[in-house]
């Protein structure tokens, strides 16, 4: 199984019936493919849709129904569309039960960096800063390393997304609370550098 699928499948186990959930761009979008049977919840897209469904069949895409990344989606029965002001009111008002976001780095304080790489083109901040601050629970979905370098670090070298720490980090090798004890954090850094298989985990 590909690392992205391992991560998404594990995060799906964190979902519960009735939740209002936001899935970020990248690996987080795969979480919807692994919902446990019988779990009915609502996916929210910050561009103004609650009740996001699966991607449409070929030729059935509607230009006005997209996720935050602009990819076509469907609307489930009972879905609701609204403007960005209402959408971010839901986020900033603390009405989201959970958001799943991609990550470039997470540090020992649980701070997430995921919105820009210096000297690279940034298409826009998106809603990550609002989501980290506004959602009741924040899960980061990311691969354990990037080009051989650890993404779990002592201190973020990239611009952080928000001061608030995230709640859980899920990689293909680990599942752990983001605000780690010192000993657990040291183990995570060692593992991230050596890429020792499945060190810490409840996969």
C-alpha cells in the first residue's frame, strides 16, 4: 500500500458519526475514501460547500462544484452551498469538529508549517491559518520525510501556519500527539533521520 493510502486510512479511524470535517489539499482528500462502514458525517470545503461527495463520473462535472483545490466534486443529498464569508464564519466560529491538513514540517511544540516555502511561488494562503486556529481538532497528514530529510523537527525552519499547536500527526510510520514529551520527541527525530520502520505506532 502506498504511503499516502496508509496515512489516509489511519486518519479515517479518527472520524465519528455526525462530525463536520474539513479535508485539506493533497493526502487529506484521500481520507474520504476510507470511511468506516456506517459512518455518516459532513465534509466541508472552505470555498462554500457542506455535503461534499465523491468526484463525479467522467463528463458529469459541474463547473460550480469544486473542492478548495478546484477539483470537481459532487454534492450529496441535503448539501448546502454558501459564500466564502459564511464558510469562514463556520471555521472561525469554532463549528468544525475536525480538520485534516497536509504538512511540510511539525516541530516539538506541535506547530505546523504548511503554507509556503521561501523563494517559491505561493498561489495563496488558502484557509490553513483559519483552520488551525478555528477547528476543534487538527490532524496533520504528511509523509515522514521529504527527499530524505525529516519533516518532524525540533523547530520549524519554514514559516509556521499558526501559533496554536496541532493535535495529532499521522505519517506512514507514526501516529502521535503533536505536543510530545521530550523523550518521545527525541525518538521521533532519530527515526525521521534514519527512517527506521514503524517506531512509535498505532497504525
